[in-house]
């Protein structure tokens, strides 16, 4: 696990804020920057418009 600074994510978090919570948007923005799959148990997040990363629903 590695800590990532959030300052580089703030602009993207604001872009996503109309469709997902700021909390979720921070994870989406980070997954986008890292070209990573975001794992979540939140099917609503996976269906939300806006995220540009792969979101996989688990559980």
C-alpha cells in the first residue's frame, strides 16, 4: 500500500462530483491516473456516468 497525494486529483474529483460522492470520486480519480481497476461493492458507483476507469463490483 502506498499513500498518494490528493492535490493532483482535486480537479478530476470536482469533475466527477455531479455523479458520485467526493469520497468515491477520489478513488475513481486515483484509479484513472494509475490505469487501475477499481474494486467496489457499490453497484451504483459502477453504473455512474463519468468514471474513465474499469470498475469491478465484488461481493
